[in-house]
C-alpha cells in the first residue's frame, strides 16, 4: 500500500503549478472509463443521446473527446420482480444500448465486451459502449438467464439493487424487518458468483449488504468491483465502503469506482438531505408511475430542481477527498470512476458531465498525483481488472456450466 504517496497526495506542502498543456495531454491519452451511467433509463423511453440532455449529465456532445468507455446501466427496478417481468425489462435495457445508442450512432460508439475492445475503440477515437446489469433479480433466479445475458454482451452484474433478492442481501432494506434476509449470499448466490467467474462477468458489490460483500469476496476467484461506491469514512452513508471493505477489495485485486452522488461524497450533504429523503423518495416513486414519458420526465425534472434548491451540492473537493481516502486505504491500483450520472439527483456542479473532467485532472495534479496515477484512476485499473476476469474465465473454460436452483424456503 503506497502510504507515502497517499500522504503526499493528501497534504502537499503547496499546490503545484499545473499547466493547461499537462491537463490536455492527460485528456488525450487517458482512457476515461465510467463504470455506471443510467442514461439508458431515458433512451429506452425514446431520448436521443445525440441531443442535449437538459435534465441529466449524459449526452454525446459532452462525452466526445473526454470519455473512452461507458458501462451503460442495464437497470431493472425492483418493481419488475412482481409478476416476473425482470428479464423482460433487462432485455429492453440491453436493446436500448445496442439499438438506440450504438446502432443509432455508429460513428461515435462501438459495442465492446473486452478490455482490448476498449483500447481499440480509444485508438479509433470512438466511445466503447458496454453493459452492466444493475440488480441481480434480473436473472430471475436462473443461471441460464445469467448465461444469456453474458451472450448478449453484459460484462458485470450488481448482485443486488436497493432490494434484497432470493439469494443476496441488499444494503437498501437491511433494516426492514418485513424483508427475508440471508446473512449475505445463499448457496445459490455463491453459485451465481462462481458462474460469473466461469463466464468472465465481473462481480459487482455496489448496493450489497456488508455481509454479501464479504461472501462475494470469499467466493470469487477473480477480482471484484464496486461499480459506483464511495468511502464510508468520508460520508457514512451505508451505500459506501468501509475501510475494511476497501482493504479487502484491494487484496482481492479489484477496484472501487467513486460515485458522484452528492450524498455519497459529502457527510454534510448526506446529513442535510435526510429530512428530505423520505418526502422526495415518495414523490419520485409517484413520478415514475406516470405513463407518458414526456410527462414523467417533466415531473422528475421538477423534483430535481426542488431538491437542488433546498440542498447545496457536493463539490469537486469532495470527489478528490474520496479519491484520496480510497488511495490511502486501498492503494493507487484499486480506485476508479463510476459516476452514476443520470441515476442520481445531485452531482457536483464542477463535475456535472464528462467535459468537466479536466477540472478533476487539474485538481489531482495539484494534489501531487502523477499523470500515470491519473490514467490508472481514470481507466487503467478497470482495464487490469477486466483482463484478469477474462483470464480467469479462460482458465475455467473447460469447467461445465453450473446448474443449481434457488431455495425459496
């Protein structure tokens, strides 16, 4: 663990002078990989990513020239569990990546499934488009469906969302006595992890309960990721990772991707937002029930404006603080970027889209990070993890597919 580096990065004698040429060079050379973006929840309803995104953070104009690869979220809301509609929704979300983003804009995006694909796309000055399932309930307790999703290009799966499923506990309902919990992963849940290893799909522990995290780390024989989580020592929100979890993830060889949600970045914001959370959550849930996409968008836009007017956002400095802490605890090789753009109600104004990343580059350089350090954080670490997961799948290629079923007793 590079403690000496971390201390220098956190407490430089004075911010060093950074030239625009240095910032521009890193912008050109780094492969910025964002492991979680929820704009797919809009494109599936007809939003054209090539037009200005007035409500959120993601559109083509602000991606081009700055973003190297995007893991578009195949987000399946917990409401789809009722009536077994999760797989249907997952397929729609997969299709919006392939059809509404990649196929609709072939000069700008290229579909990718491997680390090498990302590197090639960057050389071609295109954005690599990848898929990550958010919510393990999307597999409907079927390893066959998991394999189908892999065949369709999915390269990570978040084991839970805010809801506990039939085989993995979530952080989101840990205190709800009405929810049946498993104390982590069930035997079937561990088979899900093992089959993901065999396939070459990254195991994502963002949103999981702490016990689920540790079970996943103990079970996986490939590096694990936290696709969009920040540091609990900086903001105590339980969606974030404790220092012990960060160290365990680093020992596993994985990487944590810093989330830009204001509440996950800033203790002040998280504390100030708690009185509003219940009220706003209920309003958002009602807004999401609106059938007409335009009316639903207008309603959620109004709610975001209402929230922003009541709570000053987190800042660029808060992002740097989380990166610093993650580097201090886990090391420079185990930190990355998972913005959660278009999936959260508040992000720092100074980092409100991909074209603002030069400001983060400058701030990190001023803190003492080298160009190579920043390239690791922006994408190098994630490429290493992807390659390791791919290699593990190659090692397991002669192993038979796992066949097991969930115990719902």
